[in-house]
C-alpha cells in the first residue's frame, strides 16, 4: 500500500508544462494585449512565461500552463 507522500511524489512527476507562443504586431495597443493575456489567464489557466520585444517593435509572448496527467493508483 502506498502512503500519501508516495502518491504526491508520483503526481508531481506526471505534471508537464505546455507552452504557447503569441506574436503581436507593434501597432497593436498595449491595453488590448493586456486584456487578452488576462482573459487567457482567467479562462484557460495560462501564465506568462516570457515576453520578447523585437527591434522592429513586434512582441513575442510565451505562455505556459501545467498539465497534470491522471494516473490510476491501486490501494488494494
């Protein structure tokens, strides 16, 4: 029989990060980008990973979220 600590350790090993990249042109308003990112965070559980601002003004935004895969554990 597995203890709760062993079950939690297995669950942590099964979590994977999913990444998504969004490219935003320089003429896109900053407030619109902010509202889009807030919506993604609240509705789809994305968090901000990094933002790159290119020399031409284009913004490359990388979002991430944790995927926890369900595993079957037999206690019997």
